[in-house]
C-alpha cells in the first residue's frame, strides 16, 4: 500500500537546482519520497535525473533549494553523514568488490556504516553485528544461497542485486536507485521488480529507470523531468495518459494519442 498523501515524507527536496555555468542541469525540482512508495523519476538522457540523485545523496551540493530528511534540513550534510542517517544509493555502474565473496561485500558495507576505530586489533570478520547484517541483506536481496561465491563470478543481474544488498547492509530508510535494471534480461528484471515490491514496505524508494514497462509496473508515483525541470508528478495511470508527458517525453502528438486510443 502506498503512503498517504498527507504523510510526512522521509526525504523531500524543495526547489532544488544545480547550475554548471549558465546551464541549469536541475531547475527548481521538488520531490517527496514516502515510506511504502516507489517514486520513479523518468526523462530522456540529459533530463537531470542522475544530478538529482547526486544532490539527494550528498555527492553534489545544490546551487539552490533545500533537502529535508524526516523534516530536518540536511542540505549541508556530507554524503557520509546522510548515509549514516539512513540514505542509501546505488549507481548506474556496478560498484562491487569483484574479488570478494558476496558476504564479504555486504559485511564491508555494514562495517562502513557503523565504524568502530577502537577495535583496530580485532579481525573485521569477527564483528558479529556486521556479519549478521550482511546475511540479512543478502537474504532480503535473494542472494543468501550465493553468499560464499566470488562477486566477479556471478551474473550481471546478480551483481546489480548485490549492489542493492550492500546498500541494505547500511540499514537505510531511503533508497536512491539509479538505473538498477540496466543491462538485465527479462528473468533478472522480474527478480529485481519483485525485490523492489518487497523493499518498499519498509523503505522510501526513488527509482531512476529507462525501462518504461518496468516503471509503470512497479511505481506508485512518477515524476517526469525534461531539460532539468519537472513537467508532471502523478500516479502511473495519469502520467500514462497525460498529453503533455506524451508530447515531451514519449514524443507523441495529440493526434497520435487519439490514434492509439
């Protein structure tokens, strides 16, 4: 079930902008992420989607606007602090340790989230809390049976699942997922969509994705960006039938819409 419209967002951006010289990559974008929802952001290449994620995660400072986590302004927080407070993200390119096992990848992510510099003499593998969290994240991602396999030896789709498992090992409340379905086959896509459906019960999820069939299947709300600006935010059904969205994003005119109806 999606979050109620009047519920307080877990993560919210208000009038967020990012300029590079005279170019506005993101121009006064507002978006609200709620517990129990997959909120997809779609748009053609160069629409500003990844720049938006980079600002929300703390990798890039905004030129203007405000970001709030559970109502608290976090615009000036570092990426590390945001991660510790519950914002996790994945990337377009897979970022895993290919020579380590899946379990080791997740354990390292868990340890990074809760660092204990006073235990430098202790073997990292003996940190019970990190190991338990790693197992839990692999179980959630559907990879527990492959925990002791080397990450570089599993399929591309499983590597994308592993990246999300590593994100889960940091115990995030908000998941910022940048094209998690990229390069996946049909079976792998189905597994990922099923995982997103499971995850949204306990997370607020921002999904940037080019696979429109997948987006309309899994999203509770969709924001459409064109040239750095939001032209629509609505339910999938309303976005699908919006003449403005069809014209700007899908490249269809009103006449074509009538023809397809």
